[in-house]
């Protein structure tokens, strides 16, 4: 059997603003922090809108230094349709890069790994096709919030 290829198509770039993370503390699986989403935008070829305030990223940094991302947020397309977005992912950096990130410095995107798997949820309307889609994203963390390039898995 031939190898099956994974094809993707660019959906949009999502820029998220977050408040300073609240440190919950050391949990059995690592340090838990929660970063509340304060807003943002997404824009792409056919899907544009606002990241609404109120979602959150529940971050868990384990003993291996990797941070597990667990996000629920709400988007509103420019046409008014509301779209729920849920994604899980992993961010990992070499110790020196992780220390710079923890100090609030901007670091080059290629110096660490940040990937997510995304699901959407919305009602009837022009974007209900998102309900039947799995997406993936490549992320970059800035001091005031992450930026993701989001791709539909075809």
C-alpha cells in the first residue's frame, strides 16, 4: 500500500491577546497556569473576524520542560456568526530559549516547537462546514499573546 499524504490548506492567521497568566501552582503533573484571553483577530482568504474576550489557555508545564496547551475560545466572524474553537497542543524549547520566553523576551519562531490540533463548533450558517473539519496550527508566542497560522487538514 502506498503511503497516504497529509494535505493542508491555509485557513487564517489568528492573533490572540492574553492577560498575564495566573499561576495556580505545582500540580501532580506539573505547574498549572491560566492565561485569560482578552481579545484578538483572525484573518484569511475567506474567514475573518474577532477573537472574543473570555476564553482561556490552561497551560501545564511538565518535568520534561514541555508546556501542554489546552484552549477554549470564541470567535466571531465578520458576518456575525459565532464559532467555538478548542485546541490542544505542545510548546517546547531548549532551556536557554525557555528562560528567555519566561522572562518575557521575544524569541525567533524557529527556536522552539509550538503546534496545535484544532476543532471548531458552530451553528447553522455560512461557516458550519467548520464543524466537519480538523485543523492544525503552527504557533509563535509573543509576550502579549500567541499568533497561529491555522491550516485545514484536507
